[in-house]
C-alpha cells in the first residue's frame, strides 16, 4: 500500500492490503481462461475505493476484519466485472493505460469473463453468512444493469436533460458506492438510522465522484485518466460539462474523432467544466453532512476526507 493510499484510507489502509492480497490469491486459483485477464486488470491498479468504503463503514460499528473481508472482496470484484462489460459495450481499447479484456481477447470472451466474476462476487458475499449482503449487492447490480440499458437507449441524444443525466450516474456509480457503505454498516451492526446515513453518504459521494470523472474526461490528459480524453462524447453520451456549456449538438449522429476533439476543446474553453465541478463539490458537501449524524471516529474522519479526494483526484 502506497503512502498516499495510507493517508487516504487511514485506519483501514493495512486491511486493504489484506483485501488486495486475498483477491489476488483467489483470482490466481481460478481457471486460467478467466483468471489471466482479471489478474491483468487488477495489476493495472486502482485506488480500491469500494472495498475501502465497506471497511470504513464497518469501522463505524463493531469491526471484525474476518467478517467484512469477503464483502470488501465482493464489491471490488463486482466493480471489476462491470468494467469488463462496460468496455465491451463502449468498444473501449484501453483501461488504466492497458488494453481492455475485450480488446485483448474479443467481445465474447470478455462478456463471459465478466459473468464469471459477477458470480464470484456473489459467492464472496455469501461467505459473510449474512443473507442481506447478497441481497444488497444483487439489487445494486440490477440497478446498474437497468441503468446501462437506459443509457444505451439515449445514445447519440446529446440534448438529454440534466435530470436524465443524474439518473444515469446514480445507476452507473452512486448505487454501488451506497451499497458498499450499507453492507459495511450492516456487518458492523449499526442501527437503521446510522445505516441510512452511511448509505446516503455513499450515494452523494458517488454522484460527486462521477461528475468529477466526467469533468476529467474533458480537462484531463490520457495519462491521468487512463483512457482517451473525450471518450464519452465520442461514444455518443453527453455529460454534465457539455450540458452546462454553450456548445450545442444535433441529436442522432455519431461523431468522428475530429468532431469529438473539436467539441472537447470547445467545452474546455467554456464554463461547463467549472460549473460541473461546482455541482460535484455540492454533492461532496452533502456527503459530509450525512456523516454528521454519526459519532465521530477515525473512520468517519477518513470518510470525510474522501469527499475532498473524489473532486480533486487526477487518477
């Protein structure tokens, strides 16, 4: 675990090392036909935000690593499986600076590999011996899938509303982050009130995270975000920086790479990214307010610090 990760995740940084080690061990024991691609995706890195949320939420109550460990593994494998499927749907060539599973092996193997690891995630969740953990995770995945179908239905509709966008990112990102917090709180034995506060924290954090990510898609560099800049608009999806800019597009047409680059530059030159980031910061503030309902601890302090991280990160 790097020093920055230790600072970011505070009291659970060491336990995240255990999560990482155990995940690599588990993947290494899988059939080589599926394990190689997933091992490569994990090797590419990532901050492990989702398992950290499970651990930190658990630390807000009665914390037993042995009990929350499989849940932390479950949410990270779920996230990885969604990435594998997303890259098929979006026809993405790179992820975190490396070829995607679909680019390396083809769409059909990538879909099956994603399916394998969704199943593995549920198996991890079952190891907690808490039926509700499996239910929470399954409901989150169903919402993510329904959101993806909804998103595909509005592909190349650049004039969609901000309300539609918010529903899209809630399904895409906020749903799983809220589930991570809820699962950790459940396993920590927290009250329904405190579980609700943490679940709402996770939702607001997820909205802030995704809006900031969409801003980076216009303002970052490929080296910073691990994929080509302007990826969303090239794939036919309008995000908040474009919606809040003065740039206007006609619906129902796929953009060329040259067109996408032109739009990215126009949005960069507008107030759209700044205004979108202001919205991300508002959701980050909302997340911190939800934490105020909980007793202060090292865990809540780390959760509060994450609200700053998600709107200022470069990776």
